[in-house]
């Protein structure tokens, strides 16, 4: 692996908090008897919140990211192999499925099921003994969460082949932010009412998807995602990384993600227009003596709602600006490092000055 590629891989590992563990760690050992015992006890049937985290091998992660990126603007789908360790679902490997995807959904046909069976059988012959323990798919440009179709799919998976986890990757936001945008989810049993939980970290949802997001948001919960690797993974990781690194290096996120950036700006415009219409249409009625207190309370609630809409729009606009800055800086650095120019045309401007200029976009 070249020095520049190796440096980029180290940066990727730091950005995504990839922890290195010993190759002798128990996480790499598969005990068939222990696995059968865990499946017989099925403690997750008694506690809807049994699983707390999803630990993913760095090799499986990069394979999923490459697959998700190759499908843009369409959704892709694949399966993950792994096991249960304590309160965690551990993903050791992943593989793509030959499915037909659109910009909003992915459909698995019979050939995908046949391929899945053949792949699992082939894995057993190669001593990859872990069973299928989850599925992954992509949401190009609209974040990591479960739609109504995803919730139904995951419900069926948990009914008939639990333990099972759903992983969602957003390849567009991954390229724009430089960090893998990923989420792992489990659905609740039918008729289960989740307790009141703290609000999760804010994420920008396109206006066209907000209704679907809101309707099903209480039917599943998110697991903490942890990424790990060992020294023995480095060679395979390097081979996969070269493909990922070359693709990343050869493309500008400002160009390859141009459609995504335009859709973000269009969505932000719609959200601001909606917030503006809500503000202009809010008129205080003259309260009667009996309704005075109720009127004040309603006015406060309306004001809070307006401020909340505007605050979210500010977060969205800040995010768009930061991603654009990252794209500009990346292009400046690539130009300085890799562009071949005649000596007479060499620009002696310090890189720090160039990056400072790129940062000043407002």
C-alpha cells in the first residue's frame, strides 16, 4: 500500500473510531455449541431492548460502503454474517445481493434468495461458520432510519430468523462528510409501547420523507455502532481500501455528489418556505377574559414550534455549508499534491493560504 493510501486509511480509522483488538480475541472465535445455546435461550424474546450495540468488522464496513456507493442513486441491499456476544450483535462479514433497486426501495427476487443460500453454503466450506444475522441497505441522500417498508421487513426477519439486525448506510452523506453515515436498528414487537426515551441526535430528513419517518419512528430503536479490526485484517483491509481510496481520490465530492447537493438546497428552500408561511399565518386572536390564560399558553406553544422549525433549518444550512467547505478543501489539496505542471507554472503559494481561501465561501 502506498504511503498516501496508508495515511488515508489511518485517517479513515480515526474519523470512524475504529478500535484495534488482538487477533486472539474471543470475538474472532466461533463456538457452534455456544451459539446454539444462545439461540435456545433467546433472551431477546423476553426483553425488547436486550441488544444494546452492534459491533461491525472494519472489513465488513468497507465492503458495505463500496457496495452502497456503487448503487447511487439507487438503493442496494446485502446480508451480514455474525453472532451474538452478550448484549451485542457482532458483524464479521457482509456480502451483496443481486437485487433490483430504485431511488426509494429495493426488491429482493427469487434469484437473490438462491444466491443467499449458495453463498452461505460456500462460506461454511471456507470455514466462515457464522450465520446470517442481519441485512443492510442504503438510503442515498436521506439519512439512516427505517421507513415503513423497512420496518415491515425487519419485523418479519425478527419473527422468523431472530436474532437479526437492520443496518442502513447513506453513501451520499458518507462521501460529503468523510465519515461513514451508518445506523443499526431493531424493531419492537407488535403492540409494544416503548417507554419515553431521550431524543436522539438530530439528523436532517428531507421534507418528502419526514412524514414516513415520523409515523414509524416509535416502532424501532437504534443500537450503538462500534467498528473493530485486528492486525490480521490489515492485508485484506488494504486490498479493499485501495479500491475505495482510488475511487475517492479520482472523484470530487462536489461533482460526484452534485445531484445530492442540489437536492439538499432544494429541500432547505422548501423547509424555510414552510417555516415562513407558518410565521406569517400566525395571528394572535383577541382573547376573552375567560380564555386569556389559554390564549397565552397557545401563543407560547406556537412560538416554540416556529423557533424549532427555524433552528432545524439553521442546522441543515450549516451542515450543507460545512460539507461544501470540505469538498473545496479536498480539491485544493488534491490539486497541490497531484497536479503535474511545468516548472515555470508552479504555484508557490503556501497550502495554508490556499485552504484559508477555500474556507471563505460565505
